[in-house]
């Protein structure tokens, strides 16, 4: 069974800092990887989707990379803002099934 | 935001009672999913649908059933609620599935408390 791990579970940074969130997965046979944002008490918002054939995706201040062979993905956030405070989740599609395997997330706090 | 609504948004029920949660979409997407989110476990797939009347089990399907009689509606039923089913339930939709799965869009969630 695919296992997805996100470390650290929580992270606090001062405003303006660049930061990297990490995601690792145990089975490299994935179809794609997706990063989500979840605000307290709310649903998930898709940030970036990386297909298995891609190495990275960018959207504004966000850049996600994928290294299938090592089972790792990173989400880079440039010039962090207090509004970036949320829990960030990564999820992979794989296992030959219609299943999205989620990590437990990294709770990010950006301090003004 | 994708047009996904969930009802009810909050529910308190007693052990042994049946509960039905509704997911409604206005995007005409083919694929719909039900997840539960619990501390320490992340989100886990309960059931999914790949078309009207076409459904399949996910990772944690025991104690749950689903139905999809229309493209826009996907119902999740707890036949006899147990305290272990206290959770936050999320519906998601996607316009792609299988190996080419596209972006999933999530609803706002339903908080269920089983006493």
C-alpha cells in the first residue's frame, strides 16, 4: 500500500521568507502528484498537479517538483505571506486503482 | 471555485441510526468521490463513482454505501452509524479518472458526530 509522509508536521516562518515543504511516497509507480491547501474548517483547494512524466509545475509564487525515482516532491513557496498560513497536503495517484493517497499535511504559519 | 455543495454541513446523530450525506455538483464532472478526514490519518477514500450508477469501493468502505442516480448527485449512507464514523466527510469531483486523473475539486465538508 502506498504511504505518503509529510515532514515536518508544523512549520513557522517569518513573513517574506522562502520555504520548502516536503512530501515522500513509498511506491514510485505513481500517475501524478497533487498539492492542496486546506484552511481551518474548510475543504481542500488544489494548488498544483504534476503528471508522472513531468519534473515540476509552477503557479505564481509556488513551484512543485517531482522526483519519482526517489519518491519525493517538494513545494517551494517564495516570499511567504501571512495569507499563506494553512495546512498543505500532498497526494499521489497510483497503485493501479482510482485512489488518491494523502499525506497528513504540514501546518504552515507565516508570522507577520 | 468548482460548484460543489454538501449537505448537511453539520450533523449530530446517535449510534445505530442511519445517516445520509449528499454531494451536489454543477460542473457535470463524471467522477465523484467521498473521503473522510481524521487526525493522524489524513484523507482516506471511502467510495467513488465513475458514472451514473457506476460506483466502486475505496480504502475504508466498510459500513458505508453510496448511490448515484444522477450525474450531479452522489449520496453517502451510513447504514447504522457508529462512533468510529465520527469524522469530517469530503466530497470531491474530477473530470478525469484512471491513469490520467485530473485535478480533484473538493466540497466544503460535512462534520458528523456520532454519539
